[in-house]
C-alpha cells in the first residue's frame, strides 16, 4: 500500500469493527459511522460525500415561524394527525403554483420527513388488492426505501432506467405491470443518485400505464425544482416541476423540506394524495385496516400508529416556507443553486484525475449539475473504488446500493465545503498517480 493520507491499518481496523460483510455494500449510515470513527482516531477530516446532509443554512422563514409557534405554546398541544389547517392550505397552494396541479388541502398531509411518507404509502398501496403485493422501483434510487420494504416484509422488483429512456420505458414497464402483481411504482425526479430527470414523455408513459393497470405512482420530489437547467422558481409561471400527476389520478407525491429548504433537522415533509385516490375504497384495504378510503388509511391507521402526527412547531415552519415561496417573496431555488455550482467544480476535479462520470447523459443532454453525481475509475468495481478511496480520505456510497446496474459511486456535493476543494484535488492527484500505472 502506498503512503496514503489515511493509514491503511486504521481504515481496516475500523472496517472490521463495523462488522459488515463487504464495505463496498455498506449502508449510508454505516459509512457515516465508519468515516466518523476514522476521523476521530486520526484527527484527519474526510471529503465526505456519502450522505445527503444539506450544507446550507436552514430557511430563516421557517426558523422564525417555528420560534413564534413555540412561543405560542404549541409544544404543549398534540398536533392534528392530518396536519394543521394553514399547512394543508399552503401545501395545496404550493403544488398549484409550482406544479400546476390541483389538489384539495384534505390530501396534503405532514409526515416526519419523506421517509415516514414513503413508509405509509408503501404499506397502504400494498393493502389495496391481495394479488398486488409487489412494488416496482424505477432505479437507481434511494437505498433506504428498499430497507423500508425489508423491514415491512414487502416484495419489490426493480430495473435500472438508464437503458430504457423515452419510448423504451413503455415496454419495460409493461413487462412488469402485465403480470398483475405490481401495486405501486416508485421513482425520484430529479433522480437520486444519477440526477437524470424524467421527461414529460416518460411521465406520460408512466401515467398512462398506471391508468391501464390501476397501480399507484409514488413520486419522490426530495429535490423539488432542482433541475437547474431550467428555471422552475417562479410561482404560477411555466415551466413547472415535471410530474406524473398531469397524466393520471393514481398518484402520491412526497415533498420534503430537507433539501430545498435546508430544514432537514426538523424532519418535516408532506405527502400529497390526489383527490381521485384519497377517498377511493377497496375491499381488501377495509378488511386489512378496518377503514374506508386510501387517505383515511394513511392518516388514521398508519400515521396514527407510527408517530401520532408530525412535530407541531415544524408544521408552522413548513406552512410559512410554502406561503412565502408561493407569494414570490422567497426564492428557495436561488438558495440551493450553490449545489449545482459545487457539482460543476467537483466533477471536473474527478474527471481531470482519471475518473469517469457513470451517468453523464440525460436524453441526449449532458447530465445536470445538482445534489449528486456518479463516478467510476477504470479497472475498479464500485466496491473496490469505495474501499480504496477511504485510504485517501474520500467517502461515498456504492451505486450497487441504489439499484444501479453500473459500477461506480454516488458522490453527494452538499457536505463538501468550497475550502476543501484544494484538499480534494490533492488527494485525487495522489490517487490517480498511485493507480494510473495499472491502466
């Protein structure tokens, strides 16, 4: 082993203590724990790209609204499980102005982050019909959603969408849906980790097939309006955030405060259920959860059983952030464009040191610059690359964890500071010198 920034012996000792079969396939939180333990042992800071922690200050609009709510003693009162009226109203308005979608406030439900929202949606969609017991992930995707499936004991299938873009997506989806066992379709848009963005043509295909086969589409909008190649920041002015909701009524949207409002620590998001789906009945759902209606099952069975509602004060914060954005008084997209600016610089540092972008093309366009990008190094699997980069003080996660069919790593830009770019370049230079002799 070369004289790397992080001693090999320390890395291997901490990997052994983690007790995972193969570090290349460790979960995000396991990599976080590993890197933190190495930093504590060596005093050397990593270039940390493994976890999507917002790297910007939280929205002051939200902070001030939450402080005011706490001063008004909401902390002593249980919140309504389906959400405070102001949040429901402003969520409905936000969706109308930034997506051009109509949904009643009734269907706008706060959740403890989108993680709780996805758990609830997965559970209830799988209860609608006995024969439909399998979820379908359009991958690559957020690894923890499959962990939720594992915890619930639910079945799922998946495919990497990269080779099935455009009209090719129709036949690929239909090959799964025609079997009659699929209850929902899940994807993120923009995509975590590849940062590809599904087009209106592709979303229409998904919507048309959701109608044909009566499956629920669960659209994860964690990176709402963060395709910086177009300006999606103006309320009530096109272009709008692309969505499957224009093409079907069988949809559930998840909108998180964590990335677009940098409000991750308060664990607040909203689950948006279409008017068509909210009151839809099914006999199996009634038999299983003893409640009528999809939305009632989400609120009065699953969310009630899980958390009995979402933090009261943070609901006031999110209501305020939605309101100010909808009023045009808060350019939340302007705040998060820093992620795209950092991604451009970091991509170039990797590429100039022998790395390749794994997902570099988005329907004939260069992939956008955003919260994530994907990298590979010639001659190395994703697991090998992750293991080797740990010796150089650089962390990420394997694409294998995301359902990708490709070898490489997901790199997150959010937690890398600009004053670390010089250090990143130095470490990448050394890595390339050490391994380019084998190319």
